[in-house]
């Protein structure tokens, strides 16, 4: 069962009352659940308790991850050193096309779109015959379709689920493997935007990166602001993991699909990565003792 709406509401309350550090009982009361029920619902969604989850969202944790990421940054961006975490670069490939080329295709461009639900809420995904070109989270289907039409005003939109959309669903479910090939993205962007989006793919799951670090990774150390703008225009939610970029002081920062959703993604990935590390450590321990 997907409990994202309850989790998002709880995270919004926690964020608004961060200085007061609300108790589990207060948060449960806000989402109209008993403390025990809230604990169970949250743990089913996150895989860890609310208390542990919030530790992954703390300023102290963010700063330690940023420091660790800075130390490992060169190895991470060059070789994908990521331990047990999932590196999106292994599963996703980008084919870039200039905005002018997309514009010249005009009404000849057909986009197939479908709606889906994942652990981070409802989303709409669209694709050309070459790859996924649009993946946005939404609150209302009518609004989602309107935004898709605004993004592609001349394209012929057809509601139809394709195999590419199935790949996206599998990716959210963690059931997508390298053996399935890569999820192809067909994106309209400037060379700089494409460079930033490709760099985002090389930030491992469970890790965080500052805007300045990402700018340095593409050899544009003075372009932090431009990097932030490129991140803000990312058309592919989650698969291009712009949610892993936060402020250098450890703050969550903005997210075009909502700060609570960004918090949910960061905490969820941290919990999943930690669980993977513990599972691997247990396997190694069993292996050594056998």
C-alpha cells in the first residue's frame, strides 16, 4: 500500500515546526492517526522508523554526507564508486537534441503519455519513439495534462502506455536491472543543461552533492548559479536525480515538485542504502564464518 500522502503531510508538518522538534505523538495527531498506527504506516513506506528516517534528514547528517561526498567526489564522478547504492548512470542514458531541432519537428512529433503511481506519489510520463522525454509528479490529473501540453504545445499527444513507461515503473519498484538494457531519455536541452543532467546521473543513491561541487565536477567551478538553473529545468523527475543536490550548508533547498517530496526521496534513499549496506555486511560475515 502506498502511504506517500500521509508521509508527505507529516514531513510538511515536521519541516514547518523544525525549531520546535515535534514529538511522534504530535505528528501522528496532525495526520489524524494514533501514534502506533502512524509508526506502522511510516515504517511500511520507509522501511525504517520515523525517528531513524528523520535522522537521515538532519542538518548534521546532510553535512557529514556532503563532506564524505566531497572526499569521494572525484572517484564517484569518474568511476561510479558507490558501494551498495544504485547509480542511475548504469540504468539511464540521455540522447540530447537541441530545442531548435525539437521545434522544427513541430506537429510531426508524437508523444505517448500515461499516468502512474510510485512511493513518491502520482506521476505522468511521456515519450517519443526514441525515449522518455517527460516525467513529472502531480496533484491533479487535469493539471498534469495541462502542464504536459504547455511543455509540448505543438506535439500530438496520445494517451498510451509504452514499454518505456513500463521501464520507468520497474525503476521505481527497484525491479529494473542492467540486463534490461537502459532507460533511454530523449531530451531537449542546451549543451550546458545536458552536461548538468548527465552529471546528476553520476551521484550515487544515498549520497548528496552541493551545487558548487556539481559545478566543479563539470569543470565549471564558477557556474553554481547556472547549474542551479539547469537543475531547476530538469524535465525528468527522480530518474535524473536532481533531488540529491542540496545547499552547501546542508539545507534541503528548492524542488520543483515540492520540498516535502525531495525530503521523502532523500530519506527513503538513505534508508534503502543503509539497509543494503547492512545486508551486505551480514552476507560477508556469514561468508567469513562459513
